C-alpha cells in the first residue's frame, strides 16, 4: 500500500524541482515522472520524493 501526500506547489526551478508545502513543512520534489505541466499554486500528490499526479 502506498501513501501519497497532497501538497501545494510553491515554486518550480529549471532543474525540474518543485518546492511544495506539505503537512506544514516545505520540501523539494522531482517532476521527472509526471506526464504533464505542473503550475505554481496547484495541488499535486507526492510519493517518495517524486510528483505522482496533479
């Protein structure tokens, strides 16, 4: 069973890293495996450091 965390995208840099706010903390996750654009202010699901779904 996998657990993903809904998070708000705060910023995106040129290296496919997005800063997200999740559970009251900020962290960086990778956009390498998602098949579509992610926008600042949008909500995404993250799992093990990667964006899984928007």
